[in-house]
């Protein structure tokens, strides 16, 4: 009993608790996740500001402001998926898809954004 009292009164005598993840590692992961989200958001913004996407957005009757708000509300996973789709659409267009085909793909992508927002 006396030994327990002495150990409790002198915390320096007890071994320090080890955290599973160090605070520095945690900060690094949070920074990396934020940077990844920002890169994905920039990829999507760049894509949506392209001429072919602006035409499709206009045909859908949406404004860039509404799209920007919807993109900002996406989860990290949804945003990463949308960024990957945006890159694929741009590469498909560069590979020879017609404007009409790309327009349908873009409208489908915008629909995914809207559904994700409504479901959230």
C-alpha cells in the first residue's frame, strides 16, 4: 500500500505512457489529408472550368456557384473519385471522344455530384 502511494505521488517514477500514434505523426497525416483534398478539389475545379464542362453545366441549367458549393460538400472519398473521373474524362477527350460523348459523360458526372449531395 505504501509503495502504491509513493508511486502515485511521484509520477516521474512511473513509465510514460506510449501513444499508438505520436502527435507529430497525427499532425502529418492531417496535413497530408488536407493537401490531398485540396489537390482533388483543384483537379475538379480545373475540369469544371474547362470549355467542354462549362457547356455541359450550362446545358444542365446549373451555375458554377452551385457546382462549387456541391463539390465543397463532398466527402474526401467522393471528391477523390470525382477527381479521378475528371482526369479520365480529360484524357478520353484528348484521345478522341467527340464533344457530344464528353458532354454526356460530364452531365453524368454532375448528376453524381447532385445525388451525392442529396444523399448526404
